[in-house]
C-alpha cells in the first residue's frame, strides 16, 4: 500500500510559479515511479510529468515541457513539480500517483495504482 498527500497548490497570476509536493508513505518510495496528472473541469485526467524510481529519467507532456520540472528526494519520500511561466490553461486539480509495477514511467492513468487526493491550481489571467 502507498499513501500519497499533495500540497502546494493555490492561486497565482499568469506568468507566476508554484511548486507542488507529494509525500508518500507505506511501500519503499525508491522502488517505484511517480507521475503527476491534472484534471480540469469537464476534461479527462491527463499526464503532466513522470519520473523513474531513481530520478534519472523524467518525462513531460508537450504542453508543459520547458516550463515544468519534476524531481524527487527519496530520502524525504517526496516528489516535486516545479511549475514556472504558468498559464490560465494550467488551471486544474493536480494529482500525484505511484506506479509500483517497476516497468518504467507510464503516461496513462490506468497504469498507476495509488493516487493522492489532489491539490487545486488556479492561474488567473
């Protein structure tokens, strides 16, 4: 079992920055990949970024590439999402998720077994 808790969301103006954190408990954190997803009202949940167990490999959706950075600190059981140059279209509930398969980083939500409750990010224009 893995429990995930996100924090760091909020209201920010366009062009601003936020850093989301997701702290895990339960299963050994350094043994699985992590992903960040988001869901805007009326839209499907979409992949934002992912990171492998070691932090050596990261993956991004095209819409956030060069603006967002995913990282992890295995000693703190925490994964981060640094979001810069935020746009109104980034407004969504952001979720972290754990993929315990041990097969790399996936982009599909169904692959992830454990989810946090989400944190709201609102970007005003």
